[in-house]
């Protein structure tokens, strides 16, 4: 994989080809920024952050929680699920993660993310959201 | 200057400049079209980013991901043990 840390969520697929991800709405530079933000958030907090971008079943909050459950350690994980088609954003925090990121702060991050998404800037929304959540979780915000 | 030289300078150069600018405008749009624009259809493959992909198990994740196929009724989520496997969850929602 060219970007190393990108996974396509098709479980039946063979290991992701870089071309699959590059076919998406992101340029290589944007993918690198997202990757960098994810790594920084993980390092700062010790939590596992992940970002899903794609369609979600209705109700989207249930679908996002279902995805969150699929992570290796859901209690210590934070999932940001974005569905550009449905124009929906879901932030899901696991049990321990929710103690460090209160729902009020998650809602604040969600608001700034949706502002970027409304302007058509997926990358900036994701990167800013990750930074806000990580700042909150590490106690520096 | 002959007539031909005059035509080359006063017609040929402007036409060349026009073609270069037109090429830059339309050549760039092919890439720019492949981005998300609010209100337009988004039909890219779903992606899931993780800092350490080896730590995730995505088996069964497809149950929660709406397929892009048209006329495909999204199946309702069963509220089973899988939904409550990890206890209380927090978070927030938004739309735009």
C-alpha cells in the first residue's frame, strides 16, 4: 500500500490496493494529512481513533455504533463516521473513551466538523475534528 | 513583414495563448471533479482509516455499511447482542 495505513472497509476484499483508496475523493496529500492526524491523536491520547467515510445504514447512529463494535478494543476507541451522501456525521466513543471525551465536547467537535463538510472540505473537517477530540482526551483543551 | 508573418504574429500567438489557457482550465477539471461537493452524489468506495490497521477486525462490518446499489433496500439493524457487546457508548451526531 502506498499510504501504508489506509484500509478499505470491504471485509471480503483482498488486501487493499492503493489504487482503491486513490480512487476516492482524496488526493495523496490529503490522505497523508488524515494519516498524520490519526497517528498524532493516537499518540497523544493512547486511545484508538478511526475514521470511516462512506454510506451508513439508517439509523446512522446505530450503524456507527455497530462499526465501532468491530474495532479491536471498542472501550478505548473513538470512531468518526462520515456519510457524505446522507450528509450525516456520527462520533462514537467507547466506554472509557467517553469518560475522557464528554458528549458535550464531542458535540462541539461535531459542529466544527460539519461546518467544514458543509463547505465541501472533508479532509479539513476530519483533521480538525480529530485534533479537537484528541486535545480534549489528553486534557489540553 | 509579409502578410503571412503578420498573420502569424497577430493571430497565431493569441490563438496559441488561448489554447494554453484553455488547456490549463479544462485539463485541471478532470482531477477536481473527483472530490466531494455538498449536495452532489457521492459514489466513492467506503474507506476506513486507522492509525494501526492491524488492530481492527472488520469482519461483519459490511452489515452496517449501506451498499451503494440502487433499489437495494437497506436492511434494518437487528438489535442483538452485537449492539450491546461493549456496553455504554457516548458520542455525538451532526448533519449538514
